[in-house]
C-alpha cells in the first residue's frame, strides 16, 4: 500500500473514532453473544443514596460477624436492601444505567395504578394495540372486546403483557403522555438513572434504568394495596372472547405469573416468603429481576440485572442467593447507602448529600429497631403470607414501613 493510501485509511479511521466512543448505554449492554468482551461500568456513576453507590464494583462493609457474599454472582449489576429502613446492605454497580426490560413495568404500574379505578371497563380499539415491539410478551387482549382495569393489571403483572400495557396507556391518554408521566414520576422518586422511552420496557435506543432505580420503583409500588395484590398473585382467570351468541356466557382462561421464584415453575424452587415483584427479559437487557421477601420479621429487597452465567434460570438463582445473604446480614452489616425517599416526602436529606451513609458508616441500630423507632408518625402497609407465598391480603403478615411522611389526606 502506498504512503498516500495509508494516510487516507488512517484519516478515515480517525474520523470514525468519535462515533464509536459515544455508543449509547443500551447498545453497550447487549446479551453478550456478539461482544468481544463484556462491557464495563462507568468509572463514575450517580451518587444518589450515598457516595459509595457511585463506585464501580462490589460495595459491602465486610466485618467480623458479617457473612461472605455469594460466590457465584455474574450479574452486571445488583443491589440488596432492607425494604423497611431503606438501608442498602450491599451493591454491585448499583447505578449502572442498563436496559431494564419488563421490570420497568413496576414504574408503569406505580404511575398509573392510582389514576384508573379497578372496576372501570374499556372496549379495546385496534389503535390501542398499535406500536408494540416485535415478539412482545402478550396476555391475549383482543380488539373489540371489553376488559376491566383489574383484568388488564393482572395481564401486566402475571404475563408481562405488553398488549395490556398499551391498552392501559391508551386509557391514560396514549403512549406519549404515559411515557412523559412515567419519566416525571421517576424523577419525583429520585430515580435519576432512568430514561423512559416505552411504557412496557421493550428495547428502544436510550431506554435505561439501574438496579438502584428499580428498587426505588418496587419500594414505592409496594405502598399501594393493589400493586401488592397484583404482584403477588400466582394464578388468575383472564377473560376470553365475548361469544357471538346472544346471552351466552363469556369464558376465561387461566394465566400464571412468570416470576419463577414465586411460582416454582421450570424447576426453580419457590422462595419462602416471596411476595413478587417483577421479572423481565429482552435481547439487550438480558434477564432482569426485582423481588421482595420476608423472613423472621425482616423484609429484604433485591434487584439483579443481566447475569452472564449460561446456567438455566441464573437470574432467579442469583436473586435467591442474594436474598439469603440479605437475611443473614441484615442487622449485622453496616449499610453502604440507602434507598432515598421521594421528593414529595420533604426529606431534608437530599439525594447524595453528606447525610447519606458514607462508606462503612453503620446506622448504629438493627434495621427492625430503626423501623420501630422512626418517630416520623408514618403508617405501615401489611401483607399476609400464606404457606410461604404471599397470595392474599389480610391480617397479620409483614410490614413495609413508609420511611417518609404521608401527605395530607393520603
């Protein structure tokens, strides 16, 4: 090759470098099948919830009496928290902005559930089902059929139905308005890693969240009775097609929750005391999962994003091992951060402020004691666990304490 040609090739390569340098987070976070090496987290990430959570790698305050973390953890990002106090017990790349898949539906539900009465009915138009991505998960919503809001939410939580999501979004004024409201709600929850492009979590350029933010969505959603009921339901009946024959009764078919830690499907052992919350999968996101469980009076919340392990059901196995660790460590390990309250709480401690837990700083009291002596006058929400799996609401069970004051009239 002549010197002139070599110079020209070098110039073209130099011109292309900036293009590759600014590849978006969603593109860098694929399923790994065509990557020469796995992507790395940014050197600096958000400091919401504490400075240590903005550091790459695993963050835990190892000390005498604190159990060792599970060895087989391959997820790009994960976080373990005390759901009552908000203490982050351990984390790995907690603020890495990654595609969320259907775990983003927790934000969708937390945004829209208070707006749509469960008994309201809607006749589905063809336009309601437009815009769904190819290969979307579906519950079986059909146009020209009538469904209650409750039916549609069961389709969202149990089958992760994008068709049910789009119908609910249509009832809320359309996808564009719903996405805007979801983004505003995420910002209000101080979930600042999240950028919403679709209401259902389907892969789209620029759509990202983080293990930290998904935990915020779950914790906020669990304050809502309907959210708790839907996310913990194992099976339900979904309406079939309306019969053409006048007077004939409309049939239904059974749907089962796709959360295998809840149902025990496909060889996964149900996790004792699990109460949801949401699982997901897309090509770019890989497998994602957020779950909450109770054991011996403690409530632990975990989020796991995109395990690289090729082991079947790896996301559930890693979530289960982190739940085990969380219960063993809660009350013993010093928090490395906290799940911040929403802006509406009026908390004087700003996200990422010096009042957040610093690396290795202990709360000085067990999680349950912190919840019992909060002194904020907050209320609690109860969940009943039957046979190790939360299936109905009722007396007894466990509590997710609201670590922020109720607004007047709430």
